């Protein structure tokens, strides 16, 4: 069976390399390419590929996670295989929660990529070994639950509040806000405000 593939990566050189690589792969036919999440969504709707190879970081506009969620929801016959350089807990959690069938790192050997594309087309989950290790580690050591105060601060983060605004709203010091933020990042496995809010939304921690 030949798998119809759509490439989505914001770097033209990377797309060109993938096109050349996949042209040599048996049973894989690249039917289109996209440089943004918006382009990927439109191209997937038009071309109906079996698999979309999706990068996560796509510059301004719709990111790879949002594009993945939209494609999975709107095009049930299309699978999304994440192909990225990022393997943080937050990225993996968001991509899997969005419905990605697999999560592959760009450092993988070409044969692994070819195999993963065919597996994804059949609906089988594919994870790069480092990603699988991280997923298993998360399952074995679940993150501690957030306290009520941490949830309050997370809700303020979601509104775009600064540390000073959070301190004023909750009648605490900015130093206390920073302490709570550190604990929130730890528990969610993230390292930025945006990632904390994204993971909180994926896990429905904001009510």
C-alpha cells in the first residue's frame, strides 16, 4: 500500500531534504508540502493524505499542536506523525493530547522514519526511543497535584497577568508568586508561562 504524505515544516531546506529522502522510500508518495499550520490544514483538507508529517514549531500563526488537533478532528482518515527536534515533556504531552499518532525525532535514521510513516498510516502508535522513555517515566512517577493556590496562579497566567498583577490580585508578594511558579513548572514538566498554560488546558486543569 502506498501512503500519501503531506509535509509540514517552516524551514524550506528541511522540507527539501525530506522530499528528497522520501522520494527514495518504497510505498511513500509525498503529495504536498506546507510551511505553516494554516497551510497544512488547508492542504490536508484538499489532498486528504494518509499521514501528515508535522513539525511542532512553525513560527507565527498556528503551531503544530493546534494544526494536529484540527486535522485529527476535521479529517478522521488522516493521521498526524510529529517529526521534530523537541522532546520536552510539555511538547510530548501536548502533541499526544492533540491526537498525534506518533512522535518522532529528526535525529532518527531514514529507515525508522519510513517505517514510522507506514505504521502511522495503519493507526499504530510510533514513538522515538527517547520519547517513549519520557512517556514511561511520566507514567511511573505521576506529577503531584496542584494546590488551590497554584491553580489560582495558573488561572491568572491563563489571563496573561504579569507577576505583579498576580501578586496584587491574590494579595501575595511577587517573590511568593515566583516561588509558586517554580513549583507549577516542576509539576507540569514545563519551563515557561506559555507552556504551563498550554499543558494546563490540555489536562483540563483550569476548570
